[in-house]
């Protein structure tokens, strides 16, 4: 792709497909709210469709270090934000001296190397030490980073960066469905046609245990509304539908809530929801964060390629549960619908979304402060001197001392952490 060569403030990189949504959310906020110039790149195994990114802001894939060097040469970014655990060590090591500041987000503990040779760090270890700030999900990841001699000042266990999700707006009369309160209820939303049979079979199983149970059913496409209606009739389920201005009665078993505009209403009414697009072969799932923001207990199938990280994290905190078929779905709905369990899962979901927002805010604040010139502004020559060590022990005669602890720390990171003669001492430039 041929692009005009223009200088930018930020280079933003999404390492894997699971990191794209979070990266684009951060891109949107930084570019629109603060008017920073940003260039985007993506991992070499990512298929890109309809990203909604301006052409001048899209660089392409970064599979090799020479590609990264070209990006830095053409666009001269001040700051790198690398999102994801797939850190290309050679790429980072090749460009670090050209950047004022580097941020790493969404790194997992499993991606952090275990040191094998005490005095000769591996390339990935050196690359991780090159980042000025590392935002990680939890204390376990932070502990792994500490083992690489990365200081507390650079490690921030703030949770996972996620795609930005505001609480969906509740439309219409808030009291319209008051009669449903207290009735056992669950929902299946953003449902694909191929998933419908599994959902309806599960609901028939659920009604054997809870005969008053009501299913709120919402297709992913308006084109499927008639098909959904006919299928409910064929299954012998008493069905009302929003399209006809029906309201669920005591005898209604399925309510076909066919307006996507009212999705928040259906999610708020049902303590447990199944998110569609996840039970079909080749399915990619739908974004679980809106449902999580409304405190829903979330159920999903195994095909969630587009939102794997979000689902995995929600499952990890007890807010979501994977199912495989009608039987496991019915069992999961009955279990999750119990008031105590529904409250537990819903609270975990809401807290997860809140914590993700905190992580985003922390990264956003750090990046903007850096670009406004508040943190590290030390002489780049010291960094370049330290980099010459290539991760081995530096044996300079005397010791370089800096009046800026962040400058010293940056030098330490580029020397692999073994530069014992590089340290901070206020108001002293050289100490023999």
C-alpha cells in the first residue's frame, strides 16, 4: 500500500485478532478526543475487514522487523502502544531507540519468558524491558515481570484493555413489561438462523423443570423474523411477537423480540442471556460487553473468534459459561437462573466491564501525559549508549548519573537491566 509519508504522534499495534476491538476503541478515543495523529498496524495473521479506519491511518501488517523500521522511518512516531501478548522481540529491539516512549498492554503471564541464563537475557526478555510502561491483567503477570528485573514504576496491574462499551440505552416505556417481573425468564439474542433449533429444544427442556419459563428471542437479522415465528409454531410453543405489538401473557412461552433497537430492554429483563453467533460452525460470536454492562449472566457457544479475549476473561471471573448443545444450554440456564447464582454472575460481569474501563483510562492517561511532555524527556544519547551493551553487562569506567530517574530507568531497560554503573543521582551528570 502506498501512503503519504506524514509524521504521527502514535503508532498503535494490535498483535492478534483478539486485540483488534480494544485497539480500535483506543484509536477512536485518542484520534477524536485529543486529535492525535495515529498510524495503525496489525499482526501478520489477522484478516482485516471493514475496520472503519481512515486510509492515511492504516499502515498494514508488521510481520518482520524491516516492516516496522519502514513504519518508523516513514511516520516518525513519538510513541508506540503495543497491544497483545504476541511481542515480536526483534521488531521491538530494532525500533526502540527511535521512539520516545513505548507502552505494552494486555500481556498475559504465559507470554513472559522464564529466565534460563542468569547473565545473558533472551531477546524477548530484553524487548519487554524496553517498554516504559507495561499494563497487565493481574498480580500474577506483574510478579512474572518483576522476575525480569522490571521495576514497580513500570508495571501496572490494572486489568485487561477492552473495547469500549457504554451501557446500552433503554428505549420506550420502562413500565411496559412490569407484569413479567418475578417470572422465570431467559433470553437468546443476536441469534443466527442455524442456531434456532438448539435454542428452542433447550427451552422445551427448561420448561419441564420450570413450566412458567419465558424465552425472549431476538434474531440477528430482521430477514429471519418470519422464519423464527414459523419455527416457534412448528415446535408447538405459544409465541407472541413485538412486530404485532403483542405483550407476553401468562401462557406465552416465547416472546419474539424482533427489534434490535430495543436490545437493551430484553437484556435488562432477563437475568440470563445466551449470545448468538457462537453455536454455528464458522461462527464468530457477538460482543459480550453490552450484556455484561447490564449485569447479565452470559452463556455462549464455542465459536467466538472475534471476541475470544472478552469471553475468556468473562468466564475467568465467573460471569460467563460456555455451552455445547441444547442439553448443556438447558442445564446452564436452569443453574444460572437461580437468584443467588444469577446475582453472582451478573455482579461479576458488571465489575469486569468496570475494571476494563479503568484499564483503558490508565493507558489513555499515560499516553496523553507522555505526548504532552510531562514524563521522560531525558537525553536520547544515554539510551543509545546503554543500547550498545546489547543486554550484556556494561563496564563503563565510572558511572553515568542522571538527574531524572525515568531517564536512568530507560537506559537500564535498553541495557538489559545489567548496567549497574547506570544509576540515578540528583544533580550529578558524571561520577568517576
